[in-house]
């Protein structure tokens, strides 16, 4: 495992943004995207950490973990639905099939938990019992397992806007997706979640909930895009301590970025206004958690790429032919 000192040494060099000599750059919450041609897109996963629909910090090695872990999961789930992954020319980079993203994020939840305003437990604790079109009984406890996983879609909160809740029916009635595409996406999301739960269980983890994104390729097919079952898009708990901690009213041991959300929530911050400044140790701890879950899920040792990232990234993209020989002057 990489040491605290190694992470602290590169904390100020965490990858905040890229400036590659390629046209049509689009910066998302975590990824910078460059259109290579009509069929391919280059995604570079930065170290930006997003929570509460805000960029809060940059965490060393986070981008590499997300990129390599998502690529690993794409291979484990390719039989459930095709995905956009084509090649990884660099630890932080993915060449992918071009696809038009759907206007909904598809969240699958296996437990009632969470502190964000769209989370099941947050809404339930406010007294709501009809949430995302599902009826919940009285008497549920935080972090309790649901009888079956459920699909809870949201809109996409772009440019700092918050995600808004949708019921599954509203995805079609509000014209976010046609009925046939939504049926395919809904079924695929549940199948992916079941596969994810099985693999996580073998790693000693519980896949609690997750977010999927889908899009339509140029040939009209539906693809899984963005990422899958990473600490950014998913919540993981340690399996062997879950039952005891739940029965004692204690929070589960988590292996994702939920502890960052909880740290901010403890400062009464849930996404509105200027976020409070947090200590460097929080981001070092976050880096170690990202690396730990990569190793637990894949069974591989994490091999950190060189920092600063962009010179290495440019050289690898040049070697792979993704960008031309002029890159040294870019």
C-alpha cells in the first residue's frame, strides 16, 4: 500500500485539469473530454473530487483509480450490456466510443441510507414515505437493507445545478427517454447491480448503491458510459462488520467517498453556499481509501503513475498515436 508520506508529497500536484493540444475540450465534474473524431472520444479522469454537486478538492491518484477500476468493471460486465471502453493509453486516460448521453442518471439502491438531499434516508428522515414513486413503511432504520434493489433516477445537475429526483414513470412521461430505451436501461441497471453485488461480496464488501450513465451510440445502440462501480459512483461497506454495527446503531465501515460527505455534513454543509475548508489529512485519507478499494475489488496491487500527471499523459498519448508529433510544442 502506498504510504501517507508518498501521498502528502504529491498533494499539491494532484491533477486539477488538463490542457492537451486537442480541440473540442469539455470539462465535466471529474473528467475532461476531447472529441478525437466522429467515432471516438478521449476521456481524461482528473483528481477532482465532487460531492454535493460541487468540486471540493483534488485527491492524489484518485483519477488513476477511477479510470483503471472502471475499465476493470467494464470487462466484468460486458456480457450484461455493451459499454463505451476501447483502450487505456495512460493510467488516467480512456479512449471510448462516442455516444450521446441520456439526460437521466440511473441510481440503483439496495439499502436506505445517505446524507445528500436526493438520498433515500435523507428524504425518509424528513418524514417522506412516498419517495421516487415507491412507498416505504414506517419504522425503517438508517442503513437497513431493502427487500429488493430499486431504481431511482434523477436529472443531471450540470453547471453547478443540483440533481432533481424523478420517479421511474416520469423518465418516460416527462420525455427524458422513450419507453423502449428506458425498459432496456432499467433492466440493464438491475443486472449490473446484481453482478456488482456478487463481485463485491467476494471481496468482502457490500455494494450499497450506485449510479449508472447510459447513452446512445452512433449506430443507435444503447451503451453503458462514464464509469461503473467506482468509489465515486458507488457506496461500499465492509461486509463482515455491517450486521453488528447496524444492530448497534453505528455507521457501517465505508470504503468510498461517503466519509467525505459525512465530514462536510458534520459542518452543516450539504451543497449550498461556499463549502468549508477541510484539512489536508482528509484528502490523504480519501486517497488511501480509493487505492484500498481498487486493490480489494480487483485483487491487484495499485501501481501509482508518475506525478505531475500531464507530462506523462502527453507522452503516453503521443506514443499511442492519440495525439500528433507536435505535442511537445502544445
